[in-house]
C-alpha cells in the first residue's frame, strides 16, 4: 500500500517538476533544488549530472548521504528515501526511457544526453 494520498499521487503524476529538499551532507542544513522527475510504479526517478569528478551534483550526494529527503509538489510535502534499482534493471536506460516518455525525446536529448548522468530512484516514505 502506498503511503501517499490519492491527491499526492495525482500531483506527482501531473506535475512537470518538483522541489527536492535534502540535508547537507556536511552541515545538515536543508538544501533545495528544482528538478525534472518521473513518478512511475510508486517510485520517483531523477537523472543527476555526474559532473567532471563523476560523483554527482550536490543534491545527489546529499540524498545518498542522508538517505532521505522531502519532495514538494503542488502543495504536498512528500518524504522520500533513496532506494536502489532492482538488480535486473538497467537503471540508466530505464530512467532515460521514462524521461523520454514524459518530456519527449527532443527535450531529453537537449538537456540530458550530452552529459554523463546518474540515475536515481527514490520511493515515498511514511512520514515519521
């Protein structure tokens, strides 16, 4: 059973972007970033820029370090937790296909295809 209300699921399905808040991995202070995402099969999918060092953007590194964050979408605050992809899934191809389905191949090619990306999967977590 999903920890989300039907209204929150509808907001995740319909919105084109979210605000993700994660605690800083060094300071613990909240850091916010607006992101494109896909909500499918009860999970949220993101594509983090790997950056030149290959370790990922700050929001990604903070999410991995904390293991949790909060997504804000259309008035809903949804706690999430970082969750690995199932071992039988090609995480990058799966996430890229979801993004192309939501935003269109042209937009994804323009924003995501020319830079190395790290696929991210998170699931809604019960508020606690």
